[in-house]
C-alpha cells in the first residue's frame, strides 16, 4: 500500500485556503441573515429587492455547499487512506485514487472561482458579435463564433437569449446580440472580448485559396434593474420599429415588432427582435442600452474599470486576441496568455474553458505585477 500522506497534506492545504478566500465563516453569517429576510412574509412586496435577496441567497449557499462537500469528501478519503495503510489493505487503493482525482477537480473549480473578484464578475453578460475584415468569410466566421459561444454557454448550464441578428448577405451574419445568463457569465466571457482571427481555405473561393477573416466580441455586464447605475432621458432616444427578417436563421424568432433604440448623445445603438411583442422588445432593448451606458459611465468615472468594456480596436490585422488556424496546420493560439490548443474543432464546438482559465490566470499575473511596481 503506497503512502499518499503527502498528497492528502496538499489537499488539506488547498481546502484550508479555500475556506479563507471564499470567506466561509462570513458567508455562514450572511446566509443566516439572508434566510431570515427570505422568510419574511412581506418579502415580495418589493419584487426587485426580493430578487436581489433570493439571488444572493442562492450564491452564498452555493459557495458554502461547494466547500463543505469537498471538506467532507477529503475527511472521508483521508480516513480511508490512513486505515488502509495501517492494515496494508491494497483493495481500496483504486477507490482512494478516484477520490483524490475528484477532490483535485473540485478544488480546481473552486480555485477558478477565486479569480472572479471584479465588481460585476457574477453578473449576466450582454454580448455582441460583429464581422470585420474578410468579406463573406468574415460574416461566415461571425456566425461560427456565435455558435461557439452558444455551445459553450449550453455546456455551462447557462441560459441564452438571442436578441438580434443581422444577415450577412451571401453567408453568415454581420452582427448578433445575445445575453448569457448564469452566475459568473460576465466573469468568464470577459476573457473573450476582442478581435478573433480565422485562417482557413475559404469555402467561398472557387480556387480554394487560403483566406483570413476577422470578427469581434464585445461584452458588458447585464443588470435586470439598472436605475441605480444610469438614468436615461427619453428625449435622448430615437426609437425605430421594423419587421424582423429573421436574420440568423434558427437563432432568432421572426416577429413583426422589432425595436432599434439609438441613444443620441453617445451614438449607442441596441436592437431586439426576439420577444413576442413590440413592448417586450422595447423593454429588453432598454435594459441592454442601460447596460451599455452604465459601462460607459463607469469608464469615465473610474479608470480601473476600463476593462469592463475592453480595449476597442479595428476588427482587422494586428489587433486579434486569438487566432484560429485551420490551414496549413490546426491550432488555436491566445496571443495574451500564449496558450496553444491543437483541437480546433473542439474549441469551435464550445470547449473554451482552458482558454478562458489561461486568460484569467494571465490577467491575475498582470495585476500582481502592476501592484509590485
């Protein structure tokens, strides 16, 4: 029976650290307070406040449950390992190894959450995909990128709302707006903001030549209620209604009540065509507009929050954050973290976790370096 005591000492250290950075003691106190407020008979007299309380309650309980689960499983596995060593019982060695693998994976997931310490990392995310340089290939690439993020969101158990998509003409889309809803949706997707470059043999070139295409993804945090974040004067808005063409194929419900809102002072434009009525489309578009304007205000107000909207660059050569190469070799390379992935098809099918985590680790190292200087 091999001695795994050092492995369990390392797991114990990681669990103890998680207790600190998750603030489990404080979380338990907050949980008691939130449960008391949630049990109040007049909780839903103020629906906005009720949603905040119940949402926070779910998040705090989730953090505590995650930590308590790994704490309990570590105690059980460590006890089993000690007994097996004392009795020189190799029959449970496989069970212990499986427990170690499970604990390591759970701790990896918990430690990833520790990277989310931004003000709005837990929020839902409003995302926009735009085609860039590359003509028809760029529109096709934009639709591929949209699909990639939809598949990723589905794999995380997040809900997705396609708000608007504009047909690319010959193929693909020129743009699309969608909302990803789930805890840490913005925290994850902030890793993806920027220009994405595709290199492949173009299916639209009769001579089968290699082409390069670009598209961009912008991401801002979404707020169900934004009255505290930004005030919008109706006089500053131009509201246009139009019939949806159903651009984006299966991604968008065809309606006769699409709404486009332009905020005249800033030139910010949002559109929604996915809801069932003009009124619902307008309400959703106003939420997205408020999210964008809140982001602009935060940039003006605090320099350290500039990252919320990301650096704006031309969607063309020299500005990409990531390259996806399908020919003459197969590779995805993130130009910030320098992570390279050989399975391009898996990435395009939504397997983005490794790339996102590498960016978040790189981002933390950049911040740590800045603090040291």
